[in-house]
C-alpha cells in the first residue's frame, strides 16, 4: 500500500518549527539575559587582641595593663568582677569594678558565699559551685598553648553546662549571686574581726551588725527600742539572742584561725613564697560624661 504523502513531512515540519521558534526566541533582538548582581564586599573592623576579654570578666581598662608595655605584662594574673554599693546624690546603686590578682598560683580554690540577707557565711570548694579559674587566650594567640604565652590570664568562670543552668533552683541561683573568691591571708594576727551580723526574727526582721568591742549591749538595745525597731517586751530575749550570736562568732573565728595556721604550716614552700609576694589590683570604670562623679567613691579595701 502506498504510504500517505505529507504526514511525515508535516510532522517533521512541526518538529522543525518548534526548534526554529526556540532559536528565534533565543536570538530575538532586544531580549538579553539579566546579569546577576554581585554581592557587595563586607568589611569587618580589625579586632584588638584582648577585645573579648570583657566577656570573661567585664574588665574595665585592664587590657592596657596586660598588653605589652603594661604594668602586668609578662605575669600570671587572675581576674574576677564584683560590685560595691554606692549612695549617690542622684540614686542608690552599685559600682562595678574589676579585681586582678598577680600571683603564679590561683589565689583561692574556695568561694565565700555571704550577703546581708544570710545569717552565716558559707565557705565551699570553688568546684562545688561549678566554677573554676579558666584560661583566657588573646585573639592573636588562639593557636598557641597557654604555657607559651608571655602573659597568662585566668578568669573566674562558670563551668556548668548551659542546658543545666535553666534548671537551677532559686536557692542555688542566689548562692551563685553572692559567690566571691575566698582568700586566706598568711598572717592570722592581722585579721582582727570583732563584728557579728545578726538577723533577729520578727514580723519585720532586725538586720544589724554588732561590734562586741565598740558597742555596748544595753546602749545598742535601747537604741533599737527608741527607734521602734525592737518592741519593749523583746529586750531581754533579744539580749540573750545577741550574746549567743557573739559567742558563736568568736568560736568560728578561733576555729578558722587554728585551721588557717595549720594550713600555712603544711603549705608547700613555693606556694607560701608566692602568697607572701601576692599583689592585688582594683580597676574602676572611667566616668561617663552624663554619669555622676564616682571618683570620691573609690575604696582601697577588697570584698575578697
């Protein structure tokens, strides 16, 4: 049978027309592919060598002391931040400051948990609070070993896993808020403490400090009654309570002194020599232009 003419040609023509149309569309004048815009180059400012040290212990001006040419360059130092209560003309608040200890060994392996709301202070191993002296390595030396650095910097840090921090109980969080490194001076004779902090349980608790060498029991209690802080019928009960707290405090101080003397007698000679030459530094922030003048609020003593 003769093959029908035209059908194959028609199919071929159809195929060819589609190719031609595609080619025409590709080559049609005035239609150009849009060029993809090149992303603008991003520039980040050059980082200073110790610029992220504040993340470890919010230092205030300490970088200059630690950099080459600074007073503490080439030494082993331990940093931690703290606050001091301030009563200003404009408000009552806290003054942040940075404390630095120049010593080849950690200044303490214990922390002191103490606040005005707590009747007794608590001294516990530093690791029991999930804290430790963690080495800080400047940006330029991140690929170096800490032992090879000229200046060795350690900051007091929390070592607890982040996932566990969200499950801490309120009591545990408060303890962390009041943690400070506990330093044991080598000379017990220089530590003359005659003060006891008390919290007397009433509807409005009485929170006071009593110095058994400077304060008189009767005068102290009479002043509380006069100020309407202590009810008249509570005088004898309060006096007994106060004397008991003074007795407990004296016992604590005597035991602490004996324990300290024993620890010093058994101390490694190298560690003892390092503690004899230990140096303490405190850094305050520079006053901002719109902030109260804090220069007269600086104090030499350490809450350490």
